């Protein structure tokens, strides 16, 4: 209990401390910020938090109720396998991106605010992973939006503020749609505690099953907003380019996954058996497939690197959602694998893009000619991550996509069982199409390239090491998928 | 005893212009003491109430002016008397910049008494009487600045309110004629023997009376007086147009629905559908107007319109749980909205800025005010852990439980409105704290947080918002027992 | 027979003769006589009322101890005595309230004439109230018309002559129709005494003969009195007549004269035709519709006005609509409501007219709203009084207007077919009332710093202020303790039958 609570509240309190202690002086105020102390402190906080989370992951088994909002609404925590999996992702990505940002944020103002909210978001994410019922989850889901918004609009330029607001309103819109469903779930379930095999009362299903399907669909759509599902994906490509690169990495790798986590929870609450074969499943699968294809296509046409990666996120997240929508164990395994794989890969890619921007200021793909010669380590990581995302063995992407396709074919759904894998393949091709050109141009700038201008621009270790760790993690998942298969199997049954 | 709590504000109010105070602080002390004493008295009365009815005067026949404390009156009177001392404290500071203080405080204090009269009324006629009186004593407050704008606003306010009362009056007549008594009895007083065969007429009159009282509760299409009345000094807009006056409208509707016509009679009829549709429309309409509005106080006023209809939505679900939802929001919204209004007032008082786009960067210079504003904004949106979530949860829960498909649609309205609330409240917060890269901080250099008289009420309200958000059990239990008629 | 039974006769006679005396007295003395007479009549009516309440039954007084059909009869019940008392009170207040304006409005030499007319008016009103004879009623209707016309015309400004001519024509039309009706009635029944006619009418109805001429006769009488009391489509004479005459005249005309005719109509309904027979005709429906329309259109016209006196005058049209709506309901409750409204409207309207003059006085005599801005600060008492009157008109509890609204609504609910229409119109009309009265109230309380006008305080006009206070009190008394009054009305109606 105390481990879980401290893993939640320690970063939150630490974040608040940073926000207050190191608040940016206004013009005319005679107070300077000791940057070194700030970053050191943040680093220590991040490490402590990571340690706490790791300890909680290893040891915490019990569930507990913190307090009651109303008589029937407990704030309840429990770590189960799904939460554990997502915690694992967060605990690796967030510190990495955090350390990366110590270097990256040098050229931004108001760092303390960034670090403060970063830690807040970390704490909220931990809470989200260990939430044991829908209300607790919803509470932290909203808070996640609130705490991550300042990260998005950090630069405070006009576009950034607009993008931040867009992110905020899209997320809230989704959250409220989900809340609509929660109201009905509350009335039709005995409790809102998470389960994997349906909490609806049989009598309720018999009485208003039709309406409950609508409710389920609304909830899926609502949480799907966070996961960038078509038609509410538009905030992603707006928010990512303006956010600082490490923030984009975290956003894309972990925070949007909160939407996925939410959908897993919702599926569990309604029960796969209740939804399988209904119109909800068909519509939902169609939406994910549309998103997969459309995201790739848009990424393919996008010239700005970070925006391209953002569209890629849209597409890849729907791989995961597709896996969930199939409602079959193998596909579920694929989906959860992809959660990890995509998390590592995409954060690594974003950090690479950040490193490039930080060092060269180049944002567009066609400007990246010869970059591989200048920043070899960064670009190698970029290459490996790209291959992973395309799904080339032995990287993490391959394993997950394999399971996804397999599960889809096994599922025995009409039409979609084949259509799904086909679209996944086409999208993989497109992925190759949008990720490999920067690699190729980066390493092989062509004969007419002026090699004389090349300089060594490799960033410092604070940047390269996190990128390297994340890339390694992505490969590791691909090489040893077995190390997570146990946890995923447990997740499927809701343990 | 029960009359004295109504009379003390009257006497105090009338004494304000009469006593020749030498210094301003003497007047402040006098007023504050009287108000606090009265509030204490009210609370004493509520906690030690007996079931007896106090008869003050006789009109015609069995119509009389009488008072009684029951569950509903405990909620409303308790709320009003808890908020009034703070609002008065705040008004002292705010009114330093305005003229004609004495007249202001005269009517301000009178309103306290009249509002308590509405809360403590034992029958429909008494409530109607104080309801009309409330209109009359608040008009001078709206008119206070005597600018052309204020006069127009007060005229509109007067027409709307009196007109509304005229139709509410029809409901009163129905209860007099078809009811066994005009006293408030949970479950309604209509006499089935008399109403047989006249249901449709009664329902039509109910709808009219609903809209009539609804004028004060700013139900669409009778809401336009409220944003206009925002020309009044902020303590007035905050307390009256977020709490006392508009809540009286909601209170009256609850009385009419649950205690006079009776939910058994109304539930499942076309009248319920009509009023619910109106309320749902208002919820969304108020919010969307708030999004469009750029004047800070008017924006909050539109927000009030929408939130009042939350309360009414709970009321027209016409189940005990609906009443619980309505009461929860009645109380919680009062605290949240008064908090945000006082923040707006503090900004206007300190900086003389009235429009949303002028608030850029103020968050750094007035961190306390805007911090509090942020919390009230989050609460209004319904973020869990703050008071607004609880009330919304109760409302939606009641709607789901009622099994009425229209009420389910109402939930969707609530959520759309929550989203719009986020839009209009958070844009202010973002402006204040993230003014943009090229913002010139020198334009806000000499601005600072207001003094303790303004901040104290704000802090208290914020603590309440958080407290009720995380620990609402006792108060919701109390509402439950009110709705069950156990108090 | 008790001595008190002579009082009705005395009061008519005193006022008639005092009129004659006034013609030879100087203005000041005439004024004194006039006041004295009103007070005396009021006192007598009060005593009579008490007497009737104690005996509990009405009596018939033979003029000169000749039985009908040779003699003339006077009948007095609770309602008659109460009405007479009330008329006296209102008239006294109106006269006192407008007294200070008289020198400015009427040339000095005509003051005694003015008082003659007032006395005549009083006597004719009393006669209308007390008489039990249709022909006497007609005669006094004419006297009433002439004296009212004189009262309008005595202020010799251009508009009043026109108003008086208009009033004259419409009124004569009205009394002409009344006369026609009377003639037909006489042909049918052969009687002029009310009680005798009623017996014959009941016989005719029972036999089923001559029904159409009977209905026509009733209709003619009704229309005649409607015209004279300015029911909605026949109200065109009213705004000018009330709007431009002297203050006291306006107050008296609006609160008493039209009410006298209405009271006569009530008498005809109850004592001549019979309440049930009257209700079985379609006439009440027509009255009902006209009443409703009057309530709406009168108010609408009032909203359009920008002259405070004319606005109040138009408001009378609406209020008379209320009264006829009560008739139109065709129930005892509706009738009680109407009669109560006669009282409440009379009390309120005279108050409004008198208060309005106080406001115009401090606004350079202008009656336009624009000049009245802030007038309530310059004449505080008038402002308060006007506000009280307005609130009563709008129907705020504690004032008499609320009670009459309440009674009307309660009565309406009991009439199946007319309930919704009357309730809705009642609501709308209240809204409209609120619009124009509250507009005025806010206007007079909107402060105007640089107004060039002088303020008036209590010391300047003691008498006037006392009148205002009394009128407000009268209003509040009617509003707060209405139960005895309502009971009395019920008792009086019971005595009619």
C-alpha cells in the first residue's frame, strides 16, 4: 500500500515542490534560478520515483481503498498484470526522456515549470496504472490531461498554446464521453472494480442490452480520443510538433497509451463475450483499420519529421486498438506487445528527432541529407527503431505484428479476419516508405553532397544514452518476447 | 425565533442609513456583527428545529403567511446563511470604490432577510410573497450604479421576474384550488378527488408555473436578464445572481414540483418531458453562450445559467435521487460559482480589467486569485476530487436510475456542457498563466493580490470545494434523508 | 323602522341640496361644504353599514310612504352601504389630494361650480347605488353624465373640450341604449321597480314567450352600461377624459364614475334579470371576451404611452376588463372577485392619479416620462406612493391588487370552459402591467443630477402627503385583511337575491 501510494504521491509532491521553489522570476524580480541544482534535483526525483515504481511492481500485490468519494465510490488501488505492463513502459521511458530533456531543455525558458509538470504527470501515470476501479481511473485520466497540457504548450508560442488547448479539449471531450458510459456502467454493474470478464449484471443485459452497446461504443470512442483513433485523432499531429521533443516522446509513447489502457479496462468491464460479434465490434474494427491506413498515408505525405512521427503514432496506436478489437487472445498478446514495442520505439524516434533539432535546428525531412555522417549514433538508433516500427525481425515490432495478424486470422470474424492483416501489411509498407527515406538520405546523401561541410555533431551523453537505452529495449522485446508473455497471458484473464 | 432571523436583517438594513457612523470601520463592524449573529441564529434554529409551524398573518380563507423548518429549508437557509457573512466581508472591500454605500448595504442586508423568508416559508403563498419581495429588494442593487446600462438591466430584470411570478401565481392558484392545503408536504398536496379528469389542465399550469419560477432560475428562453444584470457590483452578482436570487428560483421549482404538485402526479407525463427538454436545452445553450462571451462576468453569468439548469434537471427527474442530485448541485454550485465570481471581482477591483482577453499574464501577478480561480474552474468542469464531480455524479446517477430515456439524453447534455465549461473556464486559466512568448510583463507590473478581506472568503470557499470533493458523505447522506422526507 | 333606515335617503338628498347651496357660496365656503357633505354621507353610510351587518338583512325604503308602483323605492343592503361608504372615502381622498392643484387648473370664478358638480356627482352615484327603481336609475345616470362632463370641461384647455364632447357623445349613446332597453323591458313586464320586473321576467322565462325581446332588452342595457364604463372596444373616450381633466376629476372619474355604472349593472343582473337567467344567456360570454381583450389591449396601449396620466388612464381600461371578466365567468365567485376589484381598483387608481400629480409637479408640470426622470427623489412621498400603487396594480402580495388577482384566479378555476383563457390572460396582463408600471417606477428612481426642478418635501404639502399616506394605507388594509371585505361582499350579494 505504502509503496503504491508513495510511487504516486512522491513525484506529485516533488513536482509541486519544483514548481513552487524554482518558479520562474518575473522581469524585475531579483532572483536567479540555479539550473544545475534544478536538474540535479529533478534527476534525483526521477530516479527515486522510478525505484519506487519498480519496487511497487515487484512487491505490491495487495489492493486497498484510499477513501470514499461517496458511499459507493471508493478510490481504490490494485495492481494487476495490465497495469504492471504499462507501469513497466512508463518506468523506463519517463526517466530516459527526463534525462534527455536536461540537455534538450537548455534552450527553452521556464524549465522548472516543465520539470514540475513532468514529475506531476509521472505520478499521475503511476496512479493510472495502479487504479483499481473505473472512478479512480477516470480521476487520474482527467488529471493526466491537466498535467500533461503544460508540457505541450511549454514554449508558449501562439501555436503551442493553441495546440495545448486543442489537446486539452479533445481529451476532455473524450473523457466526458467516457464518463457518460461510466454513469451507465455504475447503474448496471455491482461494482466499478476492474475485471476482465464483464461486470454487467445479467438482468441489465437482458433489459437494456441494446442501449448498453451504445454506451460501450461511446466509451470506446471517448477513450479512443486519447489513443488517437479516427475520427478524433486531429490533436496528435497538432500537439506533437510544438511540444518539446522529450515531451513528445513521453506523450506519444506513454500518455496516449493511457487511452489504450482505458480501452482494455472498458473491454474488461463490458466483457468480450458481450461485445463480440455485435455492431460495436464491427464499427470499432473498421475505425481502427481506417486509422491505421490513414495515419500511415498522412505520415507518408508529411514533410516535417516530428509531425510525420505523430501521424505514425496515430497509425501505430490503432494497430494496438485493432488487436484489442479482435477480442482474441493471440491478437491481445500482439496488442500488448505492441504497446511496449511502440512505446520504446516511438520514444526513441522522437528523442532522435529532438537530438537532431537540438543540434542542427532542422525539422524537415528533406533537410536531413547527410545527417547520418554527422550524428552517427543517433541515426543508427533511429534506423534500428525505424526497422522495428516497420516490423522487421528481430525487433519488437515484428513480434507484435505477427501476433496481431495471427490473432486476426484465427478469430474467425467475417471479412475482417483477412482484411485486417492485409491493411496491417499495407500500412507496414507505408511505414517503410515514410521512415526509411530519412535514414537513407542521412547515411547516403548522394554523390553531389558536399562532404566537406560535415561536422561532428553528436550530442552529449545525456542525450545519446537515453536514446540508446530505449532502442536497446525495443530490440530486447523483439529478441526475448517470452519475458513479457507470462504477464500478458495473465493480463488477458484479468489477473 | 423563526421570524426574528428574517426581521434582524430588515432592521439592520434599515439602520444602516439611519445611524450616523463616524468612521467606515464602525459601519463595517456593525453590519458584519449583525450578519454573523443572524447566521449563527439561523444555524441554531436549523439544528434545533421543531416541527411546529409559526403563523405570522392571515390573508383570506385558509391562506396565511407562516414559517416552518423542514429539510429543504435547512438546505437553503443553511447555505445562504453560511455564505452571507463572507460575501458581506468581501463587499466591504469591494464597495470602497463605489458610491452610495449606505443604500447598497441597506438593500443588500434586506435581501438576506427576504431570502431566508423564501427558505423558511411553510407554504406556497408565503414563498410566493417573499419571492416577489426578493425581486423588489434586489432591483435597487442591480440599478446601483445608475448608469444607463444598469437602468436598462434592472428594468429587464424587473419585467422578467414579475412576469415570471405572474405565471408562477397560476400554479399557486391551482394548488389552492385543487390541493388539500398549500403547506409544503413532500409528495405533493393535490387532492386526487378534486383533480380527477383535470390532469391535462393541471399539467399545463404546472409547465407555466415552472417556466414562471424558471425566470429567476434563468431557464431558456427567459435567461437574458441574468447576463445583463451583471452590471451590478460584483458582490451582488456573485451572491445574488449566483446564489440567492437564482437559487431561489430553483428552490421554488423544487418546492413546486416535490412539495406541492407532487412527483407522483407529474412523473411520466408530457409535462415532465416538456420541462426536461427545456432544461436540457438551457444547459447546452448557457454554456455555448458562455464560450462566445468575452466579458468575464457575463461569461460567468452564462455559466450560471447553464449550471442552474443542472439543478433543475435533477429536480425534473422527479425521483428522490433526482432531488438529491439537485440539492447537491444547489449547494456545491453555490460555493464554486461564488468563488469564481469573487475571483472575477477581485480582478476587476485590483486591475479594472473586465474582458477575458485583458487577463493575459495576470496569473503571475495574482497567483492566489488565479490559483483559486483554477480550482473553481476545475470543480465546475467536474474533475473528480472536487465538489463539482460529486454533484454531477449524483445528477447523472439519478438520471440513469430513473430509466427515462429523455433523462439519459440529459446526461449527454451535462457532458457536452462540461466540455464547454472546460472551454470557457480553462481558456481564462491558460491566458492567465501562459500569456504567450511575446507577452510584455511590464503591463502587469503594478498588480498584486487583493487584501485579506477579499482573500479570506476565497480561501474558505476553496477549502470547501476540495473538502466536499473528497469527503461528501455526510452532506449527501443528509440530502438523502431530506429527499426521503426524514428530516 | 329605525331612524337609521332614513340614512340612504338623507345622504342622496344632502348631496343634492348642498349642490344647490354651493352655487351661491364663495369658493372657500363651497369647498368646506363639499368636504363636510362627503364626510357626513360617509359617516352615515358607515353607520348604516354597521346597522345592516347587525340586523343581517336588507330593507326597502318607500319614498313618501307610497307603495309601488306610485312611490319610489330605495333599497339598502350591506353591499349598497359598503359601496356608498367606500365611494365617499375615495371621493374625499381624491378631492383632498387634488385640492392644491385646483387653483391652477380652474379659474377662480368657477370654483363653486366645480363643487356643485362634485356634489351632484356624489348624489347621483349614491342614487345609483341605492335605488330600487329602474327609471330613477336612468335619471341619475343622466345626472351623473352631465356632472361628469362638467367636471371634465371645467378645466378649460383645448384638449378637455374635445374630450368632454367625446365623452358626452359616447355617454349619451350609452344612456340612450340603456333607455331603449328599459323601454322594451317596460313593455314586456309593465313594471319599473326592480323587484317587480324580476318576478315578471321569471314568469316570462318560465312561459317561454317573448324571450328574444327580453334578451335584446338585456343586451341593450348591458351595452349601454358597458359604453359608459369604458369596456374595451368602447373606451375611446376614456384616455383624453381622464388624461386632461383636473387631478381630482380624473381620480374621481376613473375610480368612481365608471364604477357606479358597473354597480348599476350588477344590480340589474341580480335584481332585475336574475343572476341565473342572466347567466343562461350568451351575453356573459360576450362580456367575458370583451373583458379579456380589454385586459390585453388596454395594457398594450398603456405601454405605448409616454404621458404618465394617459398611461394610468389606459391602465383603467385594462382594469375594467378584469371586472367584466369576472362578470363573464357567470359564477358567484367571479362576481365577488369583480366587486372586490371595483374596490381595489378604485383605491389604487385614485392613489396613482394623485401620486402622479405630485411627480409631475416637481418635473416642471410635464407629464412626459423623459422629464419625470428622478422625480421620486424630488418628491419622496409621491414616489413611494406611486410605487406602492404600481405594486398593487402588478399584484404584489400585501397590496389589494394581489387579493383581487387571487380571487379572480380562484374563481376562474371553477369555470370549466373559461379557466385556461382567463388564467393565461391574467398572467399575460400581469406581465404587461409590470412592464409599464415598473418602467415608470424605475424611471422616477433613476437619479438625474442636473434636473432644473425644485424638490417638494413633506412640509410643503402636508395635506397632500397625508392623503397619499391614507390611500396607501387603504390599499394595504384591503390587501392584508381582505377576509372581512370579501365576507361582506358575499353577504351583500346574498341579500340581493
